[in-house]
């Protein structure tokens, strides 16, 4: 059993600088916005775990069921020697792929990537114990800026699960997929988990649950700014909003100011005014159609080999091969 290794390409100073830059850019824009990556402090991560267990939130359990059903087929198709996972978190669902890959006989190495050193370290300790035959090599980085630092060598499959691709706006998605296309070699695979366009009556409650857990999760980003940037947000003076944007085919989460208010963000020397009823976007979650994700992948140099979906066609696993 080899000890796990960890590469760190993202320091605390890098994270602070990125947060300051995002806040300055987003809160001086019209309309205001924040990127969703700042949801995930310790409290936000705990709240998201609760969200995944809600009846309304179908993506996580649907993706897990698809992985359980098709992991052996994925292993046989890709014959990956190295599985790279972007945004790995706890690596919980990934165990289905690791078990299938080791049983198939080709998988030798698992490379989980995440922004959180503590999350990676905890996950890797468990994985080394449960998969002693695998080399575990963690990478601490931002997934949008990590591809150049991924270990090379061996036939790779890059996994990007959880519907996280949908958090990127179209230009960001195109750039990200193109960078993956430039990084992997001909014949290597990208495994995506993506939400599909279904009835808004099904999609919207997944982001606006009756128990209010998602509302707490959304407002928590303001507490992150208070703690990290010495800001003066009152989270309770903002209400959670989730809407389906039919033109862009994405769910948009927002925070709506319930009163006219001014917020000081000391660390970036910024005063921000919110009108009563003014909304700030905190996340998009784009949903896809088979033809749309196939087209986006083709533009990045990938051919879709398999497209697996559940009976209700709410979520899909997509195995795309890098073309020549």
C-alpha cells in the first residue's frame, strides 16, 4: 500500500486574492453577481450535503444510480489506467468507478482534484485503505485552472460529475471543454454528469426546497464574505430566489434584497448599495439536451461514444472520446 501524494497549486493567499477579485468584479457589475464556488466553506458544504438528501433534489441520487448501473460498462469502454476527477470532494460516488476500474484490471491510479486540502486529505486516507492496489495522487487547485498541472502518463479518463459543468456560462464552458480537449490525448475519455432539460415544475423545486435548506445555503455565501472580507452583509435581509430561464435553459439562483441597504466590504475598500427588490445572481445551473451537449463536446474535439440517462431523462452520463 503506497502512501498518497498531494500536489498543491492553490494556496490560501491565492484563494483570498481570487475572492477579492471576484467580489470587486461581480458586485460592481450591473446586475450584480457572485460565482458559485464561494458557497463552499465548511457550513456551505454541510448544507449542500443536506440538499443532496432532499426529496426535491434529484440530480445526486439519479447520477449515483446511473453510475451504479453503468460503471462496469464505463470501465470496459475507457480501459482507463488513470482516472482524474475534477472537483472530487469526498470522492463518494467515484468509488463506483474505482471499484469497476480495478475489477476490470486496467485502473492503476486515481487523481482527485479539489480546492480543499482538508477534503482531499480525508478522502485520500479512506481511499488508500479501501483501494490499496491504487496509487492515489491528489491535486489542490481550482478546476477551471488545473488542467495544465494534471499528472501525465497512462491512458486517462477525466471525470467531471455532479452537473458542475452547468455552473459555467456558455463561453466559460466552451473554453473549459476546449482546454480539456487540448490536454487529453486521442482516444482518451471525458466522463460528464449533466442535468437535462425537463419540466420546470420538477427542476425549480430542486433549487428551492420546501424546508428552506437551499435558501440557507444561498444566504450563507454572504456570511462567507463577512468572515473572509470583513463585510457587513445581513444575510436575513436577503431572500432566496430560484427561477427557470427558458431562453438560456438554466436555473438561476439569486439573492433579493428585502430593503434598500448599503454594505461595506472592508477588505476591498468597497461600498455596495442594494435597492429594495434588487437581485444578485449567485449561481446558474444550465440544463442540456442530448444534441446541445454533443455539439459543445464536438466543438472541443470530442465524439460522444455513450449517452446514458435515467428513465425520466432528468440526468445523463456522457462518455466522450477525444477525436484525432
